[in-house]
C-alpha cells in the first residue's frame, strides 16, 4: 500500500462539512468588509519568496520546497501567500485600478517542517490584505476583519497580542541595542539563537528554548526605541481598537518571522492548542512592493491556519456535520424498473434535492437499510404495481407515513 507523503493529510468526506463551514465563514465575513478573492498559482519563481521573506529566515533557509523545472528555472511551492499576492497585484496592475485594494485568499501552502499536531508540510490558510493606505485605520480594519472571523467561527478561547516594529529607523536603533544585549549573554544562548544573532537577531525573541527565555525576558523592548511617527501610529491603532471594544495584550517581544514587516504586528493565540498556540497573525509590510519590483505601496494583512482553527473547533466540540446526507432515497423493486428510478431521481435533483438511487441491484430490504443509515428524509418506492398505475410510493422516513403519488405530479411534491 502506498501512503500519503509524510506531513500531508487526506481530507475525507466525514471531515469536509467542517471545512465547508470555516470556508463559508471566511468568504461571508470577507464580503462584509468588501474584500474580494484573489487566487494565485501554487508555485512561483523562487525569487518571489527569497527576495521578500528574507534569505536569513528559517523558511528560505530550511523549509521551502524548491526545485528546477525542465527549463532549468528555480521554482518554489508557495510557503506563504503575501509575497505571491503582491507579485500578482504588480503584474496585473491591480494597484492602478483602485487606491485601496481589499483582497482575501484561501488555499494550500507548503513548508518542509517536522510534522506535529497542527503543523503539516501541506497546510491551508485563509488571509486578507489591505493595500494602498499607510494609515493605522487600515491596520485596525484588518484586525477587525480577523477578529470578526474568529467570533463568527464560534471561537471564544483566544487572545490577541499586538506590538509594533516601528519605522526602519526605529527598528534599526532597537536592533543595535538588542544585539549589544544579546552579545553580552551570547554564551548562555541556545545554539540556534547564537546563529540567529548573526543573521536575524529579532528572531531570537521568538525562541522557545528554556536556555533563552530568562535572557529574553530581560532584553530591551522596542517600545523604548520608537520615534515619533512609530509611536503615533501604534497609539492610534490601540485607541481605535479600544473604541470598538476589541481586547488585546501589548506584547513588546512579539516579532513576526518574516523580514518584510514594519509598524503593527499581531498574533492570535489559543490555549486549546497547547505549546503551539498561535493560529493566526500578520502585520504591516510597507516595503514589500518595492522589494518585488513594483512602486512603493503601503499594505497590511494577516493569515490564519485552517488546520489549527479546526483543532480549536474540535476541542470546543463545535461541529458542522450534516444530520442527513440524503434528502431522497429511490428504492427500486427490480432492475427492470431502473429506467423509472433514474427519471424520478432526476425530477427531485432538478428540485434541488440530494438524491441517491440504488446502482447495485440490491434487495429492497438492503436499500431501506442504507436509506436509514444515511438518515434519508424520504424514500421513493418504485414497484411493479404502482408503476402500472404511473405512480410511486413516497415515504416520510421519520414518521413512516407514506402516500401514493402520480409520477406526473412529483414535481409539485414539497421536500
């Protein structure tokens, strides 16, 4: 037997109704905020991600699925969506169509990571991006959309962490202070953090290593290094969130794992997930358009892991499996009557009903047994005696009430 590739998972029919539910929440809530769906290819030229995410990030260094195609071009399965979305906006001139673009996406992504609960090598995300406004109002709109989605999903056990990375000038001043502090404690840091100190020092703040935690707790915080522009931007974000009653926690050590972020960054966490408690996050990335060859264009966005959301819903016992898989089960008395079975099944399907018609030539007893297993609402019984009168028996499976109805009048029957 050939199994799935490690770190991938089949989504079998019993799971699909929960996926349909979360996807419908994503789409419907995005529409409330006037966000439109954009879809990009699942693979891109490698430079889309190496230039935007950062050569010194774990994603580019360790996790991307990159290969040469037959034209000897380096291709990468997308590890995240923002860079690909920005590429699509630039290439298709979408930023020329509107001074404010509001876009959302749903799809699969790929990273070569150690598989664990809530972390797969092929995973799925929903996200949204607001493009064109440098103002904190855009940050808050994105946060409101994300928060609304979580509420609509029925998730109550979560918290929103926010921070600012400020302007490039603020960030560089903070980075210098952080590097100086970490160098003083370099020998006590984990091996991974010592490596990050040389390449991407802000990522040391992400470390979950017990060796690093006490050092990180005493590290400088970026809030002490903000210039006036950075402080005003962040203060406006928090005031606007306060005004609409969105609760948040300011977490000065919060940084995002990608190089393109500036100003507001945020993360949604749920204790239901255990140690890997993050299920979504994002921030502002005003410099990314220029990095990918476009005109400078401010933007802010977020992404949420669908598999992690489903784990939260499962823990909260929130399920959306349909009670019935079938509205009408057509029970056929014998194979000679199958022509009637197909005709009658199509009559009900044209009315929008979910219909199953026996195709295995089983006994009527076996067919009724399956209709009960599927929790069918009605059965339509086709037998010689009734067909001779151009009629069938329609049975309410819940009440066992049944009536004989002429075939010509089935279109009038209300399911």
